[in-house]
C-alpha cells in the first residue's frame, strides 16, 4: 500500500517522515523545496503475527508494510501544474496524509501563511477540486471531438455519463469522494486517479507544548468529514532516536502509549477500510492486507494468482481460536476448523490455507 504525505511547504512532512521511517533527511526550514519524493517503508506492527510466529516457529516471519512517500509541498503557487510528473505520482497513491502546520513560526508565517489549519484545509480542498475539474473538462472536450469524428462507442458514452456526474459534483465545490457512482460508472473513470477522490487523513503538526490544545481545531476538521489527529512532529522525530524504554517514558509524559508508527499505520488501515488475514506454517508466518468485504477467492489471489485461478476451498480458522487451543489438531477436535467456498467473506484475523488445482 502506498500512502502520500502531502501538504503546504514547511508544514513538517519530512520531519514526520523521518520519525515514521527512521530516515534522517534534512529538515532545516531554510532549505529549498525538494524536487522529488522521499520513499520509506514502515512495518505494520501486529502482535498477532508475533504470537503466531512464536507458536509455529517458522523460518520466516513477514509483517505487512506501508510504503510512505514524502512529497514536496503542493498547491503552493498558482503556477503549479497539476499535470506534471510529480502530481501524477501523488495521484497514484491509495490515500493522502495531509499535514497541516499548527505550530507558530514568525518567519514561516511571513514566507508562506499563518499557521491556520482550517484555512489551509479549505485551500487544499479548493485546489484539489479545481485540479480535478480541469482534467474532467479536458477529457469531455476530447470525447466530444471524437463524437464529431464519428467515434461514439458504448464505452465512451458510459465514460461521458460518469464524467458529467463528476463535473456536476465538482462545480458544486464538492469532492469526488463524497459522490456515489454506480459500479459501471466508477469502473469507467477509475484510471483518472482524481485528487479529490482519495481518502484523506489530516494530521495537525504542532509543538510539544501545544499538543494538548488542538481539540477545537480537530473537532472542526472532523465535522467536515475528515479523519484527523494531532501530532508533535519534532518531538516524534527525537523520540525515534531513543531507546524503547526511554521512548515509553516520554510517550507517557505526552499521554500516549503508542509510537507514531503504530498510531499512523492503524489510522491508515482504518482510513482505507483494511484488515489482515494470515498464512501460517513451518516455512513462513505472514500477514496479508485486504479490504473489508473481500471474499475468499480474491484473498487467495492476493497470495498468488494461481490460487485464485484454481481455487477449490479455503481451510479456515481464527487467530483467537488457535491462541486458545494451541494447535490445529485441537481445533479440528473442537470443530473449529472450517472449509469455506469462494464467496466466503474473509474476516480480520482469519488464518487461511487455500486448496487449489491448476
């Protein structure tokens, strides 16, 4: 899964990226804007995988991970072109973590704008909608020109219908993520990767001293329909360099129990509606990430396309059950070992073994 860290210039994106990934990119406020994204991977800490590994003692233990891309500040100038390569790369992400500056800095206030997260959020919403509107209008013009040349296929007509629905939404200054398209219309425009269609988690980046004073702003952002949390980026970056014992003490002083890695990965899973299922054995214990509502055959395809193509049945039992009874043999004796078909909806914590034939 690829998550984009985006936001205005000097909002603390790279500081938070360093805290997340353990990287050490320079974060001096006087540095010029970067020209490309920083990329890092964060392991999704899951105690269930750790305990399953202790039980099965495999040769390999593989946790899920999230790929974070720390992008340069966007929508900072009217001259920014939303069709450049870096904007295309940003839109290719599965979700956005929008980092807004909530810490005071007189120099940054003068160079950019005051630390007003609500105003910054409104600006970002407007710019995303405008960028998407330009793309839709340009595409509709091309479709119309095609019609005039006699190119009028059912696929183009379906795409035109979907784009007109989207354009109506955007012209009302509403994001595409709030528009419910039918399955066929959604499929027709899937390739556009619109900005305002992406799920967004808003992070208020503040100082350590102001960390507990953001409830009013958080509440206002959540009332707009966004997931939102507060983070002290500089504090988190310093914390990431400490020993586990010292880090726990400092976290407790801030009223927190989880590191930025654990908090942000959990929020990203919630944002995208993701769950984990597991495969286990003497060779490997592994976590697999899927969307809620995924059926058994599609989950099998996540492991390998051959498993989906030749799917017969999924042998299935739950994490809690194996932890309670200690072995698959005991699960079978208790009737807790199930065979499920293609349409079985996989649950968070399911342990699957796919029977297949190709």
